């Protein structure tokens, strides 16, 4: 491209939202707002190395929200507070304590994370095939052995993603129960994907009716960006599509708490994605 054309293109004003003026913004954390702590970390960024193995498992410095969730999840599991059907039955909330996926055993914590057919297939697929791995009946002993093993990073990541799958399974089951009441509302589900954070990113979503039937879908990519940007763009494109389809009542489902909080709270004009947030609110 000729230099003259590049210079002219660089002079073209780009305005994503007329309520947001051009300004300097901070984009080195998920909140996109500057704090002294973030400034300190930025100044010392070369001193903080990231473990490539942790990063490949989604547990690196760029995925602090996952690390906190995993830490809390393990703490909950060790205190026998995960709401399995065995726990809920013991508390008098449910009558049936059998596993809803395999229907073979009582749904205890260790059954959910290791002995259920789905969980067992995951463990064997990633290399945990020895029979001794499946022998400990005490969850604490099994967890401690896994965290002390040479494959502790893979073990931790596997537990987390099995937990994520189970949560999505329960969410789908709960949603199906809600739909039985014949609501006329439409439902938007969105999700993002990235190779690294920041990294090559994409997003997608679908709109379903109250019976769970597919109504419309969409997908896009943002080349190189972070997960917050991608999630916000997914929500924006999903809501915009619903508006174009003349859908006036819409339930939006997202698993990214930070994005949801930014949307429902007043928009800070200094936020790096203020224009996108205002576009979502205006749609």
C-alpha cells in the first residue's frame, strides 16, 4: 500500500460511540482501569515470568480468574461442600442421590470427579490408566496423591475441566426444567475462545426459543485480543442480532462475571472498552 494512502487512512476519525471521546486508557487488567498495583506490575513486567506449562493448561498469569476458581473449587471439595446429589440428599433437598449421568452409583464428590463414566473416560484419555489411580475411596487421599504426583498440573487441569463440564450439564438440565413452563422468551448463549490471553481470539453464540430449539447463530473473530474484549463483542453481536430479528425479550447467558458486571454497572468513560459497553447498553 502506498505511503500516501496509509497516511490518509491514519487521519480518518474512527468513532465507535459518539458518547465516548478519544482518550488514553489502561488495558493491562480485566477491569481495564488503572491502579497503583497494576502500575507496579507493569513496570516490573519483565521480572514476572510465566510458566509455559501452566499457560498451556489455562492456569498461567493471563488466566488468574481460572486459578482463583480452581483454588476455591478444591477448597469447597475438601470441605465436602460441592452440591452433589449425595450432599443434597443428605440435607433433605433431594430424595434421589443417584448419579444423573450414569445412574450406576450414588453421586458423591469422588464419583463426580473420578468414577463416573464420563470422568473416567477423561482420566484414561489423558494418560491416567493405572488401576491404582482409581482405588482410593477417600477423596482427600486421592486428591493429595494427585497433587503430589509428577503430573500434578495435568491432574489439576483435568479436575477443573471435568467440573466445568458437570456445571454445564447441570445448567442445561436446569434450563430444560425452566422451559417446561412454556415461557415465550428467547435465550442467547455466547462464549469466547482464545489461544493465549491475549492471543488469537474468536467468539460465537446462538439464539434458542423457550423449547430449546435453535433459532439463529453467529460467529466472528477479533484476530489478536484478550478474553474480556472477545466476550463483550460476543454479547454485543448476539444482542444486535436479536434486535435485527425483532426479538424484544431476550435472556442472555454468559459465564464471564467481569463482563456482566461491566455491562450492568455505570460505564466509566476511561474504560478501554467504554464504547463497546455503551453500544451494548444502547442496543
